[in-house]
């Protein structure tokens, strides 16, 4: 009796089994599986992330603590630490061989554009080939006994608030002699005697500051991870089921605009936005829902859902120019974003393309180009801007603003004439520069004194909230 046939069958079955096992082992390393696994595990691991905390979702290559901080642990998936402990993060780009793709989730306290009693939390998701470095220096600590927080580093200065023993604090500066600490109080700063506080690190790692320097120190107005430098790989999605590396920011629904300082650009937003940035390239802010006001180099532009704004960056990720005109975003760039990880899931709308020469309907801010003009007889005529936004509505061939109807004369040019309650004749011309910006010229014929003045003005979109599409 021969046994070679059964033996051969066993060998064949073992080979098939090993092949199947190899395929099973290799399968999780394909692009869609790696990315889907990273997103799913991040949702599970980071479910309990609380205010002002960072969660290690999936494969962080490098996390650096604040200078001088001790007892830092952010090494394993699922680790959650306070944002004040983290100075920088570097995530893993897609690596098929190792099955890597990085994700981090943060819940940070919002810096509101306008002061409020309570600051809500902002959610930030960082994913793919991305790096984030806090632009400010902080150290956490706690009061070792009851202490008074004052407006200036002096025991005679005005009291802002008080601390109880063991109350946590975040220090963002010190006097040169280390006698007082400047601490962050959500929407402003205060001073506390350093002998009343125990810092979780070396006091010398904090910047030496003076009370007078606060007004010029823009970054001092921001708390941990509210101001940072950020870069991400450019359009590097490894497959159609993966997003391009970047950053998702979402503000809570129904709250005032929050402020973020990002690559030396200030973004005031009530929105969900997808952000990309490359050194010697551009910072790109894609708004998926809501709206944002983007300020760089003393110029502010407004971007709404379905649109993007770009800001040129140098090799150090610093803004080098003013923001671009808002334009429709590229829907292909937004592919497969991990929107399901957001606290408030949203869908990316279709790109919003406004016709050339037509502004967005909404609330617009107004400002004169000059504060005063003089008539030939020496009479000074003041021009005061109220600062309050006013509604601008858009129809097919006209605009309505400040109760005056402006008729389109040529593409992008609108004109109106009207007489005010004092009998003065106004002849206005509006030129639409972009969907969010209008420049105007007024010819004002006064009846007393008899005088004709030409004065320019600017209109800047403030908000489209509440405007019917």
C-alpha cells in the first residue's frame, strides 16, 4: 500500500493554508484597511477625551513635552494627556509595509473672539503626514495655598480672581527675577506670586516678560494649543478611501466666533474647516460649513461654506502676504475626510461659485476712507463709521444696502442716487472686488454750505449667517 498520495495531499493543504494566512496577514496593510482601522480605533480610544486634552488615536511618531516638564507620558495609542503638557506632535504618514497612518484628537478650550463667561471647547483632528508645534510656552502647575491673581505683578494691584489650594494654573510667563508668574485665565492674563504656586517643571523654561510687553504680545492672548505652527503633506492621499493629510477644526454649534492663531494667521470662525499648509507654499482654509474671517498682514477676508482662502507661507510657515480672494474649493482635495470622528458630523457641500462681480448677501461692515474733508469755505465735514454691520441683499440686476437700491450698470459696478433727510444729494458707485469685498465712491452735494465732496469707502463681508440661500 502506498502513502505518497495522502502525503502529497497534506503538503498541498498546508501550502494553501500558509498562503491564506499570508494573505490574511498582508490584508490589513492595504491602504483602505489601514486608514479605516486608524479612524475606527481613534473613535474608540478617544471617546473619553475631555476639555483641554489630547488623545493618541493612532501611530504618533513623535510627541515632545513642554520644556522643563517632568512625568510626561504620551507613548501608546489611547494615551490622553492635558494639552498644556504637549509642545509638538508629529504623525505618521501612510506606510503600507508597517500598516501606519497617524491620527490625533484634541479638545481645546475655545478663545472666543468676544469675551464671554464660559468658553466652549473646539475639536481638532490631526491626521496623516502632519506636524503641529505650539507657538507659545506654557507650564502647568497648581496653587500650594490660597492665592490672589492680580492685574499686575504687585500686591497693591487690582484683584482679578482668587485661587484655592490645589487649583490648577497654566503659566505663560515670569518676571525676570522669578518673583511673579503670568498665568492664562481663558480670555485674559493675570499675575500670581510664584512662591504660592508649584510648577510641574522648570520656571526658567518660561519666557521672561514685563507687564508692559503684554499689549504687544499677541500670542499671550492665546492658551495652550490655541496658537500653533502647522504643516501637512500636500495632496498625498495614498488611495481614494484615504484623506489628504491635514487638520479638521470644528467649533461648537450656536456659540460666538472663536479665534485660532495658525501659521501667523488669525482665524475667527463659526465653522467646520479643513486646513492644509506647506512651507514655501500656502495655508489653505476650506470651509465645510459656517464661515470664517481670515486675517494676515493686517488684511481680513471672509470665507463661507463651499469656498476656500489661501495665504502664502515662507519656509518657516510664516504668512508672507495677505489672504487671497475667496474661491470655490476643490472637492477632490476633500476626499474621504474623517468627518465621522467630529462631535457634530457634517457633509462637505458642493463648491460655491459666485458669479464674477456679484457679492455675497449678508451683513457687511462699512468704513470711510477718511475721517474728515474740508469744503472750499473752510467748513470741516466729518465722516464717521459706526462700526455696526448692515444688511446687503442681492437680486439679479441690483443690490440693496442701507435702504438704497443700487442698479448694475456694468458687470461688477452698481450705482444709486438718493436725497437724505437734510436735502443733500448722494451719488454712490459700488465696485465689487470679490465676493466678500466692495470698494465705493460717494459724490456728496451739500446744500449748506454749498459744497461737493468726493469720498471713498470700503465694505467688507462680516457674516452670511441667517441669510437665505
